[in-house]
């Protein structure tokens, strides 16, 4: 298998196959992060405290929903194997099982958390101006936990069955809904802020949203409005997915029957390590925000903007990873492990090239880019060098995300979990605590620690992929 590494670039037919599957996913993930930037830009006009509250609330929501989101890996890996095995009438049965599990877990969990948030959020940050805005924001986001779980199950199914374009179309519905509701719910009847939104004065929003605001008497909700808009958009996506499921997945068994007990247990076996890994990753991100907040609110606001900008660059790489997950799973379903190995390397090479191009603006003009989101000169100065640093590293990180997802597609969820959790919690976070709150070396040192941690993780995932032992895993 090591001989497969000799090719510098994928062949033309393999590039086409990767792009046909990956581009809709990449487009969807890119648009999803443009949406995050829209939220960040609009909330950023409310001040550093609101920006910090939304950043901490958003990553906390990711943590609290992580066990539900992990179902996507089980649905995608199982459905992709069924495609490779030619069992087309059974491809949607893993989706049915994932939806049942998501509903069973998310409904009671989200209700309990909604009541717990006012007590838990102040434990994350000691600035009252931050947690007073963060509590209603997070409560609003939790209203969509059930919809998030459903959406991730559908995403895994569409990707596994080579219909990722449906995923992208649904994200467009969600984005349009979110932007429109953001304009209405964040500012209400006004006043609108004086900064511009990507060059467009905010006060031009008035004639567009004013009639809706007047009709329903909507007040100015600020950060809480951003949370309600995101939750509503998530539910719009879930409803769209259900409609598309009836149109495109009925022949695969969508809502016709549940999978067998063995299939459900197999999905749980695949999903549980990924859910645990996702939970620990999200928990680590919450800890990262908390540690950064201990350095200062300005640093926390800057870190939130940097992370959202980085997601625009690296998540297209993760989109390639989702494509690789399906290609690997289908190849293994056909009994072709060497082809699965090649798909991993080919997708990683293409992801690295694409993300490098996306990251160029962050390398050469970080001040210009940050100026759209940060309006305090000192906060802008704090964020500039860290953004430049991570932009140079982003392509390598994207390749690591491809190998991570390809390993998930092969069923190696336990190995991914052990490496991810160990590196993040026993190396990265202690290092951040040392260079941040203890030594006070600032945001540059914190992001230097992040680059080192991600580089080690990418190297380990690539090594495991090269060894090829994942090809022996039964799904």
C-alpha cells in the first residue's frame, strides 16, 4: 500500500469523482461559515461583550449537542457500506435509526439544559456583561437541539449516497432564513449601528425589515435575537430535509422500517466513540474560550472572530473529508481496501491545495479582513498576528481533517477518539493554561500552542492511515 503514495496528484477521473461529491459539501460548508461570519459581523456591532457572549454561547451549544451530532458518522459509514454492497433498498434504514436515536436523546436533554443554563453559564466567565447576554442566547440555541440532531443524520445519509447537493440546497434555505431573521431580531425597530456591514451601511436595513418589525411588534433583542434566528433557521433546515427525504429516499426505505437490531447496535458502536470525541472536542473548545477569557474580554472577542474566520478556511477541508469518508466506505463495501487507501491520499492532497488558496488573504492582509468584524483598534491589533500565523498552517490542518474523516468512514472511530481527546486535553489545554492565564504571553502564544497541537494530530492521523489496519474493521 505504501506504493500508493508515490503519485503527486490524483488522476483526472479520480479528481472528477472527488469534486462531484465534494464540491456541494464544500459549498455548503463554506456557506455555513459565511453565515457564521454574518452573525459575527452583526453581533460585533453590539460590542466586545456581546461578541464574547455569542462566541462562548455558540461553542457551549456545540458541547451540549455533541452526543446527538455524533450520530452523523454512524449513519454515513453504515449507509455508505450499504451503497458499496449494492443494497440500495436498505440505504435509508440507518437514517431511520439515527433519527429515532436523535429524538430519544435530544428532547429530554434539551429541556433539562434550558433550565440549567442560568446557573451554568456564569461559571464559564466572570464578566456580568458577557454572561447576561450569553444566557438567553444559549437558551435560544438549545430550542433547536432536536433539529440539529436530525440535520446531522440527514447530512450523513446524503453524503453516503452521493447526493450531497441536497445538503447544500438545504443549507441555502437555512442561511437565507437566518440572515433575514437576524436583521429583524437583533436590532428590532433600531437604532441601527453606525459601522457598515461589508461596506453596506446598517441603516439601509430599516426599509427592508421595518414593516415586519412593526407588524409583529418585535423588540430589539440583541444577542438573544441572534440565537433565536439561528434556532429558527435550524428548524427550517430540518423541515426541508424531511421533505427531501420523502422525495429522494423512499426507495431506500426512508420512514418505511427501522434497521435491524444488529444494524442499530453497529451504528451505536460507530457513533458512540465519535460522539464522545465530539463532546470532548467541544468541551475542550469551551475550556479554550474560558482560558482565553481569563486573559481578558478583548482577547476572548478577538479569539471568537479568529475562530470563525478559520472555519471559513478549514471547513471546506472538512467538506473534502466528508467526501473521502463516503468514498472510503464505498470502496471497503466493494472489498477494495487499496482503492480506499488511495481515496484518502487523493482527497487529502486536493483539500490541502484548495484550503491553501482560501487562506492566502489571511496570510497577506489580516488587518483588512479583521476590520469587518472588530471595531475596537486595540482588539484589532491583538487579533492580527494570530490570524496570520494560523492562516499559514491551515492547509496542513485541512489534510488532517481529511484523514480524520476517512478513518471515521472506515469505522476507526475509537482510534480517532483516543488521539483527539488525549492530545487536546492532556497537551493542548494545559499548554494554553500555561502560556495564557499563568505566563500572560497573550493571544500569539495561545495560537502558537494551537498550531503545535494540530500539527501533531495531523501527523498521527496520516501515520495511522498509511499503516492501513483500518481496512480490517467490520461495519
